C-alpha cells in the first residue's frame, strides 16, 4: 500500500463491511506473531470473533476507519463494557466533581456501575505507522464515546504491545497496574480515562 496522497477521511462502518477485513487480518497476524507462545490458532481466532457485530454498532458502540484514497489505513472501535474489569481497583480514579465524584463506580466483582466505553481493535496499517494515525483514531473514538453519553473509557492491551501502552499513557490514560513491573507478569494491561477535565488521584 502506498503512502496516503490525499486527506484522510473518517467513516463509521459495520464490523462485516469489506473495508474492515484488512484491519482484522492484520490484527490477527499481529497477535499471532507476538503471542504465538501463549495462544494457539484456535485461541487467536476466538479472540478476534469474541464480540458480536452488534456490540460495535449504535446505540452503544461504533467502529471507525480512517481511509486514504478509499483504502483503510487505521481504525478502532468501542463497545459498552458490562463485564468485570481487570486491573488493580486501588488505582482507579474518579472525577473531582459531578455525578460520579461520590459513590461506587464498580460493583464488588468489578463490573462498572458508570457507563463505560471499552476501546477495542485499535489498529494502524503496517505501512502507515509512526504518522499519528493511532492517536487520531483514539481521539475520534473518545469524541464519539462522549457524544454517546459515556463519561468513562476503559481498555486493555497485551503485555507484548509496548507501543500501544505508550500511546495510552501519552494520551492521558491511567494505568490500572504497576508500570514498574514486568508486563509479562501482569498479563492484560488495563487503562482507564474519564472524559472530563479534572480527575482525582486513585480512590
């Protein structure tokens, strides 16, 4: 794929849109190359197909692609998180003001009690990395999640994806794990971000 020669456009698509295929194929290859010693082919396939398409569609989700000359160069999605979250509960933060400044944000088993958008499948085509496209996708997903009424974002990335972890840290996400530990000892690396200007220290 050549370097984009026109402005990048953003399109909201369905998970089964043919334009999404390169995203899924390259993510599968990426996971296979980084996690082959931990996951077999069936595990990798199950991970890619774990969530139904409806999760990434309105009203609770979205899937966006960045297109250059009509070809997908980056993308990502969000869904409503309704399952227990991983990560250290003691590292969670909360807004300094507003309806979520007081009271519980999670049930005892870690299910978010606050409407939470979970980011998934953030991807940049291998030929277009280091051009800020992943950050552009991240910003677009945050904006769309806020427009859908989500005050909080949650995500996990793998311990063998330091580039992704670095992106989230630089974009203001709070790590729900000890950043001084070996990521391989932690497993999935969880992050959160409140879509409001002022957030407290961990509760």
